[in-house]
């Protein structure tokens, strides 16, 4: 199976959101002049979970982006055939020229990561920085990660690295192509 | 022709000033990154800097106040008129022999920042734009081991060995105010076997990554460390060889005598850390190959100097000075002076805290800048007449916001403002601007030249860095440095004979065999890459009057403060019945505190990529006791102020504490003004108005506040 992936190391993610802003800048998702809080598209989001009661507490942080599902519901939902899983990389991509803006993919996405451009009426989302990775670069979020919590590569190889470091995959977070690991 | 290139420059979304690269495409900044030559990291604030640069709310022309101070009404004027207003008033002040009543609140980007030169030429003083942060830490280290006085000398986490202990006491290094590579370096140190200990009344992201979280009573840090020192000395676990060689003769015996009754049990009663944990941490530190300590909020309380003193003592007795993983003793790059330089006036003789009715109270005040927290009082006393502010937001950052507003709007019998001229340079609308007479549009780091060589830069990733303009300025914005150089050329041509800022920096760089051109060709950085360890062994001395480490602060013996008090700040020791909660005003990575350029940045106030809320946080146990429901709007009241704000319950805060993020409350700018959030300084008392209760040794540490909460 060919599948590129990002591995999110919960031992290192500090929930700083640097990746979100760097991603927006790179993909031109923000009108720096006029955008207001709450109105900007984003291909990633940070989630966290605090557990326990004072003073015995634990907290994890992680990022959620398109999981590049094995059998993407968005592909099935799209009435115009605009979404496809790239055979070479396993990346799920939306073809903007084919997207009619039905919004069906957004409804069906279990991870709620697909964005909608209301003005131009098209759906868009993380494509693992397809245009960068084709030329040997890493996705922007991986490159800028403040805590080096993200790594990019072939899913199987990332799994091998996780195992070597004694980290376990947290299947509860995702069983798709993005890996969440923790010691 | 289409052009896209990465240009090295420096970030200025906060005071860390990380070296960065900016990708400029056809004259527009599109992306930014950490500069790989300087450890290559950039935080969320830095990434959002492009939004600051291009925001439609940028100030583009000089503005002159047309209404009363506080109304925020202005008319646009030309730069010539603005320069004339400043020149006329300052000449008048100098003619009256009151040059020392001019103060510039700023954040100097180097020890020879051109704005500072201008202030010296007038005969005035600076107060930093970081008014109360950690001067107690600076002064404590300076008094004890002569550490070069500067701000954020964070431990160098990339040097921490396996088994080293990293203590964060009320410190948020993942907030990146030292350098964006700090989080990564702390996590890497942990991976190689260092231990992270977080001492904090709030369980925050650092605590979530820590090996050990120690919730402490706010202000209890001095007691905790004195209890540790007691145990270390009692058990003979201290670094004897180091202490024998470097501590001033007699000081170890005096320390032992002083610590005699500071037992872990006794100290536990003050700091609420179990005595067994004090012993455990002491033994951990004594056995570790290195110990680093960093603090921030905790060093801002009324007992900041005591805490800094206790912390300095622990570093000394465990031999953790200038060693890998310990407390660095940085040096400053030897830049060439630009001659002739105006002499600085003597802060011990003049300055607003020295020339007013309270001057006698400052006999032991040894910090080298004006105490910012005294500015409101100085205006009332008539000893601060002209005030300039750059890159700071005193209307929100000064403790006692109400008193500050009262002072800047005070009028004399003729109906004129007592503070005769108030000038603010700003990039985006700020709360302070609302009260200014003259607002000058400043430039972002993407539009200006600046030479940076402050020694606080974490890990010396860049010993000198050049911030260069990568795009054309927006509107008529001018960098405050250039404005002050131009004003200097008008008023003091002998001190401003150089052509411009770039030539000024060029002269300075000749001191290290560099020039602006050479640095720019070398990636905008000059960094020999060595920090050196145990440099005191090379020189055979520490930078103290005796050349040895001075555990006892003899200069404060006459006021009985030669050894650190373990007590909580005065404000926490009284009125617990009336005001049961201790206010913990904490920080976040998403905002540069009160900085208008981050509070008005849409990406940093976005709920997805930043932070758009600031409720008061309470432990659910306390919420229940008060009969509150999560989300209720409550009244938070201190002895000096009152606010209404939503409450949120969370297990992450120690019972008895109420948490609020420092920096909110701005009403200027449509992004910053969002929501019903409030500034913490509405609740904190103006330290200048109750001097008898302040520790006036030099720590500007006076934020200790108790509050009560009701529906």
C-alpha cells in the first residue's frame, strides 16, 4: 500500500497552534488585511484533553487534519466526482475545477476538517501539501512544528520509528492514515 | 517579472526577537519561518506577524489629539508638524532645567538603541516597556554573582545533561518569550534523560509535560527554596569544592546560621508544599549533574527580591553557575561606541523617583532604569512632565490602571494637563494611544532596520542580528528609531552626526570586525557560536565588588534585608477573610501580553489559531462553595478595583486561587476590543500609591493581589 502520512507525537505536541498559522500563510487562506477572528479557514485544529482531578492531572494535546481515510466518505458523498485518493501517495485531494460546492463532503467528513469557501463556492482541505511533497519538501506543518511533534513520510516507516522509540499508536484518535502516538 | 525569495531578518511579534526568514513574493510578505542558522524555530505569534503587517487597522499617518485625553479623537497631521511639537516641548523642558522629567518607556533592542541615545541627550531616563517583569531576578543575580544585568537569561536547555533538573517556577517557556526553540530544547533534554519540574499554582502545558508538577501557594517559592537550602546544608549535600573556592569568606557560615530555622517543615507551612516533597526536590537537585531554575510570574510578586535571592543561593550551593545545564552568565558583544556619545544622567540623583517628595524612600533602589510602576505617582508629583512610549502599552501594562488613567488626565489650576506631552509610537491601535497627545505610526519588523545584540538572547543563537526591511513601509509609517535620530539631528547635531540608523549600526559593528553589509551577506547574523562555560575560572573572579559570590547582601543590612525572607508577599498575608482568593495573572503563547500588535492580530485572537477568551478560572471546589455555575458572569473585586467577567471552572488551578490571563482589556481596535474580557491591572493596586508596603530594593515586583468573587 502506498500511503504518505503525518505522525503526531503526543509526548511532544504542546498545542501551540504554530502549524495552523503557518499552514494558512502558505496556502493563502487568510486575508491579512480584513479577516476577523472566527472567519478564517484552517486545515488543522488543535484538540486537548485534561483528565483527573486536582492535584492529579494529565493533559494531552494533538492536531487534527484531514486523515486521508482509507475509504474516504467524502469521495462517496461528492456528487461531482471531484474528490479522489491519489494512487501514488494515498493523499485525498479535491479537484477545485470539478467541485460544484454542494457541501456534501463537509457533511459526511467524520473528522470535520473540510473547509468551504463561501464566496467562490468550493470545498478545500489539507492535501499534505501535495505540491511541496512532490518535490521532496515536507508539509508546512511538519516543517514549522515548534516542538518537533510532527513527522512526515511513508506510513509504514513512521510506524517503524514509533515502535523503535517505544511509542504506541493511539487508535482511539484515528485508524486512518494519520498516526497518533504516545509513550 | 515574478519574484519569490526568502530573506533573512528578525521577528518582532514579541521581545524574544527570533532570527527568521521572510518569503517575499512580488513585494509582498507571504510566509515566515525560523532561520535555520539560528536554530530555525518561529512560534505562532511570529507566524501571525504578516497579519500585523497588512492589517487594515495599521496606523498610517501621525495623529494629533483633538478631544480630551481618553476620548481617542485625533486628526491627521504631517510628520513636520509632529516633529515640531516634540522639539518645541523638549526644548522648553531643557530650558527650564527639567530634562530629567522626560522619560521614554521602551524596549531597547540593544544597549545602544538610538532611542536611548536620544533620551540621554535630553537628560531624561528610560523605563522599559517590560515594566515589572523580572527585574527582581536581574537584581538578585547581579547582587549575588554579578550576572550581567539583563532580562530573559533563560537557562540554556540545549546544554542540560542527562539527569539534569530543569525547574520552572511560575514560568511559561513554551510561550516562547525567550526564543522559539526553547520548547523543542526542553523536550529534547527530557528525551535524553533530564527531569522537568514545574512549580506552579496552575497546571499548564509545561506541567503536562513535566516529570513532577508541584502546585504551590503563590508567592511561596522563596520559602520552598529556603527549605531546600536548609536540607542541603544540613545534610552536607552542597557542592563544597565550589563554595569553598568561590563564595566570599564567612558567607557560608552566615548562611547556615540564617537557614537554621528554615526547616522543610516550617517552610511547608508557608508554601503549602509538603515537607517530604521539599526534601525530595532538595535531594534531587543536590544529586543532579545540573540544575536550572527559571521563574517569571513568581518573581513579580512583592517578595520578588527575596525569591530571587533564595533562588540565587540554591544555584550557588549546588554549584550551578555557568555550567552546562545551569545558570548562564552571558557576555555582551563588544560593539564599538559611536562617538561622541551623550552622557547618561545619574539615576541616583535625578529621575522621577529621585526628584519628587518620596525620594528618601528610594535610598536602596538600585535597579538601573526608572521604576515604571512609579510613573503615575510621578505625574501626580510633577516630576514626570514629558512621556514617550514605544512598543509598550502602559494603559494596560501598568499596575493600577485606574490610577494611571487618573494621572495622565490630571490637570493643573489653569486647566492644562500636568503631564505636558504624551507621545506614543504604535503599529496598530492601542489602549495607550487613546490617552496620547501625539500618535506616531511605527513600522513593523518587516519594514525597518534594526541592529540587535542584547545578551538575553537564549543560547546565543544569534549574538548580533540585523532586522532589515523586506517590503516598503505601509502608509507614512516611520520606525521610532529613525524618528528619534531625526529629532536628535534637529536638537543635538553633535551626538547625531552619523548619516542614518544604518550608518550608526555600521560604526557599532566595526567593534566586532563586522559591517552591515558583511552581516547581511552572512545571513543577517553574527554568531561565533560559543557561549563558554565556567568563565569565572578564566578570569578568576565573579563580577561582584568582592570578586566572590556574595550570598549575604550587606548593602541591605541596615534595613534588615541582607537575607531573604521566606514569608509570602505582604498582600497575601492579610485580608484573607475579605478577599479569599489570590489572583494569578498568567500568560499565554498566543499573545504578547498587552502588546497592541498581538491583541489586534486577527489570527492570534482567532479561537482556532489563537485565543479569544479570558474568563476568570476557579477550581470547581471553590465554584461550588461560592454557589456559582460554570459560565456565570461574576464580579471580581480587589481592594482597589472591580471587574465583571465570566467564570470558568477547571481542575487545573489550585483551590484558593483565581486565574486570569494578563494582557486583555483593550478597547481600541476592532479585533482587540472583542468580547467582555478585562485587564488584570484593573484589579492590581498602583504600587506608587502605597510605597510603604513595597520592597524598594530594585525589584519591580508588586503585582500581588487578593480578590473576592461574587455573582
